[in-house]
C-alpha cells in the first residue's frame, strides 16, 4: 500500500486525477470503477480539466459505479446516477453505452446485482477502482461486519451512514435505508485501487484502516490484502497516522529504486 500525503484537498484532487489520467493514457480502453460523495468531486473536476486542456480521451473507457440507493430513480437529484452525470459524465467524451451505475429503482435488486457482476466480468474486470471511505470505515456501502468475500448485493445501511448522508436530503426520514453495492470481494478483484480521503473527521478511521489490524468491523482494512493500493490523503486526513515520516520519504525517493536496480 502506497500512502501519498498532500498539503490540502486541492492537491489531493490533482494528485489522484493525475494517477487516473496516467492509467487512461496507458490503457485507452481502461475499465474504471467510480465512487460518489464529497471527496471525489475535486478529482472529477481535475479530470474534466485535463480532458479539456490536454485532450484526455474517455471515448473507449468503460465505467462501473460502486453503489446506488435502493428506491431512487436515476434522475432523482440525490441518486448517484444523477451525481455522476452532473459532476463528471456530461463534461467528458465518455460513451454512455459503456457507463454502468446500479439501478436503484429496479423491481428486483437481487437479480440486478447478479446482472451487474456479470457485466463487470464481461468486460474483463475493473482495471482501476476509485474509493472513498465512510466515517465508520466502510468502502462502497459495505458496512461494518460485511464479508470480505461479498459480491454486489443489497445492503442495509448503518445508523451512522444514514446520519452522515442525511445532509443531502431534506430530512432524516427521506434517506434510503438500503443500497445496491459492490461487495468487498468484487472490489478486491480490481487490478489497482485508488482510495482518496480528506478532512480531520476522517483522520481516525484512516489511521485505523492503514495501520490497524485487518477486521470486518472496518471494511476498508480489507485493502491491506490487495497487491496494488494507492491512498491519497490531505494533511488533515493523515494527521493521526504514526508513520507519516516514512510515507513521505517513500513518496519523495521512489526514483531511487530505478537507480539502485541499474547499478
């Protein structure tokens, strides 16, 4: 796991966008896993900027979103489908035929979840999965206690998640209680993973998932079992880490690996 600590949210967003852009340039038909929420908005804004100013091409990209609220139609203002179109898709040249977001208002969420898994497999799996992290340490909507082998499914939301997300709704009662979410097992099959986090409110859980024990009670700790994870943090989110000096040294001296190999 590579930890990159940046000074602020703006630099976190630029750094994560550069990582994604480099992967797209390396593989033009990249399969990209996407996340929603406050944290990735700046990253998407930076990717749009790179697209418009540097010609980053999304035309051959396929994308799969992590999750969606059960019961919300795609055009609902609080749906993740609406969020992705408003913040990202409508600003780039992605082919909407290759865009997949869980359908919250499907008549059969369980059957849809199985279909979603099949679509990911059909395109050969996810190359780069973008993640945020919830206040209780969840990734996607894999709440505490979720199996590390779980697949895309319907998941009941914890009280803290409902409270955290209530700011987007008019009242607590309007917040959906269930979501369709990629499972931890699905996420861990991505070839590469990029997790981004910002703010002091995430500092404790960030420290727990990076430096603490692997536990299903903090589902992000499952990422410790993956072979290629990059974590990009702002200074506030990294403030509870105990090995920051080491992470910064690695960040600043990676070029020395190539020099050492060439000796």
